[in-house]
C-alpha cells in the first residue's frame, strides 16, 4: 500500500506544482517538460530492465547450478547460526539463507550486477515460504531494508567519479562513506528487529555484528595507508577474484555430484529471463512518478524551503547544496549520481559540497528502485512497513553522511 500512496502523491504533487508555475509564473512549458519526463522515464525503466536481462540470465543460471550441485545447501548450513536469528521464519536448511548471504556479500564488495540476481533469487525462495503471496513477509522486509541500507566496504564507483573530476585524493571520502553505510545498516537491522520482536542481543548475533564492525575498522585502517591507485588495484582484484572463485566452486561442486552443469545453467537462465521481463511494469511505474516529481520543480522547491528554514535558525547552510543528491538517492540511483556529478562540476570535486555529495551518494542504496524491482519480481503489492523502515535507515545514513562531512571536510 505504501508504494501506492507514494505513486499517487508524486503524480499529484507534480501536477499541483506545475499548475502553480503556470498560473503565478507564466511557465506554460512546464506541462510539456513533465510529459517529456514521463516518456523518458518510461523508456529508462524499460532500458534498465532490458539491461538487467543479460546479467540476470547469467547469474540465475549459475545459481541454479549451485542449487543442483549442493552449494546452496552448504552455504545455508554455514550461515544458519546467524541468519536464523534475524530471519527466524526461514528454516535453517532453506536455500534462501545462502542467497541472502551471497547478495549481502556482493553488495559489500560493490558488485551491484552480481548482487541483484542473488537478491531476486532470495526473494523468490522467500516467496515460497510466504503464506500471503501478495503481502511482504517478515523475512522479506528484513532483507529489503538491509538491502536498501547499502552496507559497502569499498565504494569504488564514487571514488572513480571523484578521480574523473580531478580530486586531489579521490579516496578521501572512503572512511566517512563506510561509517555512514554502517550507521544506516545498523539502523535498519535494529528497527526491523524491534518491530518483528527479534532479539538481536543474543551471543551469536552480537558476535557477528562486533566481528563485522571490527572487519570494517580493519579495512578502513588498511585502506587509509594506501594510495588511490593501490586502493583501486586491491579492491578490483579482490572483487573479481572472489566472484570468479564462487562461480568455479559452484561448477566444481556440481561436477563432483555428476550434475549436468549446462542443462542446469539453461534452466536457471530461462527463469532469469522471465524475472527480468516481469519487473518492467513495477520499475516503469515508480520511475515515471519520480520523473514527474523532478520535472515539475517540486524537488527544487523542497531544497529551497529547507535552505530558508536553516537560515532562520542561524545554522550553517553549506550542506544544503548537497541535498539534491540526498533527496534523489532513495528515489533514483542514476538521478542521485547525476546530482553528485553536477555538484562536483559546479563547486569542484575537492570542495566541501563536492565531497559531501560524494559521501551522501555512497551512504545508502536506492530504496524505491530496490523495492520496485525486488517486490515486483514476486508480485508483492502490500509492502507493509518496508518503505518506511527503508526510508528511516536512509535518513540516518544521510544524516550521518552530513555530520561526517562536517567532521572530516569542513
């Protein structure tokens, strides 16, 4: 229901703001701009889904090989002690646990193309356990909220953009990004656990969380001693080596079990193609609504309104110029990336605003895109509190990004 209200709100707000611009400012072209945005967003939604088809087909094929070869069951047993605590409704030997683990690992490594198919596989497996097929189950909500929080260990994409725009040290945003994503991820976990009455303060969960914090701290210390070139080299090698090793292990295990690897791959690949086609309507609908909201000028009004309110308090307003990236981040990954790029173009990559927009860009993932794609893949229409919990994690992540920006760069 939440996506329904958000879709309606974006469309109506866009129309009202456009009317105000026409009546009071004589901007008669605004409606044509919104119409062009609708066409462009619909095309983008289709192209994004089409772009996912190839990688989905490949990874769903690989995951089917892993399933038939026993790798998924082995992974499920490995992660069961921790995951059954935060996903108590999933049996400890269910393959969904291994898909969730693979998705989380790929996200932490910044492997978006690999993470999405694994996440869609996890959603399909959780849907098998879901008694209400049109309503998000508790495990689905926990999974989606942790996904939208966007925990990442190596924010390579942001650093690459900063390098392209001439940043003296493109990796100077590494530490605040990792801390901000950890804040968002922990917020999502604690919030959903509280709603679902999950005890995260038991020995196993706390042990894993403290180990994760220690791992992130160790990586931050390690990368802080490296140059930009070394960071790029090590992180790229680690990501590529790990993902290729996973593929090889899956295939070897299937061969040892005397599985027809090729037939298994084709079976999974066919499922991946169906999933890619199935998400098109859900993705187009949310992108069209977001496009209308932006084209109407509602986003600019929101930023200007916040700037005015901050000025009234007498507080520093330097961060306001980075807010377009913050507002776009939950709505559109490409839109937020575009806002970050525009900010660096206008103010410079090494300016406070340029650095802050980079930290914000890396602090969370794209909530509405993830919800539309993942829930759309299993035809969930009642998302319950998933949107609000995801946005709460986003708010904490973005707030942390702003505070860390002031701490590190102002």
